[in-house]
């Protein structure tokens, strides 16, 4: 939406940037009586912090499946506040957003895999190794969710080859949903900064994201990450005018077609 980026308190006269604070409350006196000043600009992002401190404090003495709902709630709250246009300028598809999206989906998958007692999977071992598992979660799946949770504030995610098979869904859905959200803001940005080449590439990104979404995220993690990389490169092209980034995005999309 378009908003005036500067606000002035009618009680004490303090001025501040709404684009930076996302609040109409005066930072000096706390009054809610303020008026917008300056030019209206498109703005979809808001200051937000993924605060999972309470979950982390209980992680060592609480079964992980008892925490998944709280994890998902925290992630959803953070993601709802986030956007990718700040004061009329397009922002990158950042690691913090991606990590929160993947953590939300990983927690959802984990909760569905866990048995009612929160037990782990029991493996039947044959001469060739693991023959099969019973319903539940494996140590690798628990490690994956815990790793995402502990690194949520840094935006770090496990490498593609570290994502357990039954968690591919989480990686894929996080990628498709994040890219489609980013696409929405890029479309808005292109309304005032038209670029036919970017629009064409954005259409291809949408098609790949929709495919992954239709598959329920069940694609190899490398494909999900390639889609995210292509969206990031398109953003870099629009933000910094990097023509090589646009070419790279198209090459990635061709490879995952």
C-alpha cells in the first residue's frame, strides 16, 4: 500500500520515519496523535523480529513435538509482517524470510510425522542397512528441525544434501511460497518501474513455483534452492541493474524446467 513515509506528532512535534518503525506512535512521547507528511510511496514491509526465545529456553527439557505449534505460530506472525518493498524501493528476497518459512513448514511436517507419544522412528536393520521405519520421526529429522530453530535468528539453513527425505516437502513449500510472495511485490514494483524482460522472467519463476506448490513441495532440495536463487537474481537485476544476474536467473530456470 502507499503511505506517507514521514510522520509528525501533533502533541510534541517529533518527526520520525514510518518506513523505519512501522508505527504511528510517537517515539518521544508515546502519543498516537500524528499526521503523515511527505510523498506517498509503496510500502509492504514492516519491522519484525522472529522471537523464539521461549521455545529455545524449553528445547532441552520439552519434547520437540510439543513445541511445533508454538514454532509455527511465531513464524506465521513474523512472515505476515514482512514484505519486500520499503519506501518505494524493492528489497531482496532475504535469508531471514526464507529461514522462517522453512522452519514453519518443517515444524508442520515434524508434527505430522511424530506419533501421539512423541516417539522416534524405529528402524529395522537388515544386512544391507536400514530396511524400513515405523511411523514417527528419525534422529535426522529431529536434527533438521532443531538446526533450523537454533539458527532462525541468523537465517542459516541446512545444505541441500542435509535435508532428510521426508523433509523435502518443507524445503520445497518454503521455496515456492516465499518466491510467490516475492513475486507479488515485484509485480507491484514493476507497475511503476516497467521492465518487459524482468516481467517475462518473473512469469517463468511463477510457473516453476506453482509447479512445486502443486507437488506439495515434494521435489529435490536442489530444485527448490535453484528457484529461490533465480528469484534472488531477478531481484538483484531490478535493484542494482545487474544484467548478468538476469541472464543467470534465466539459465537456472531453463535447467529446472
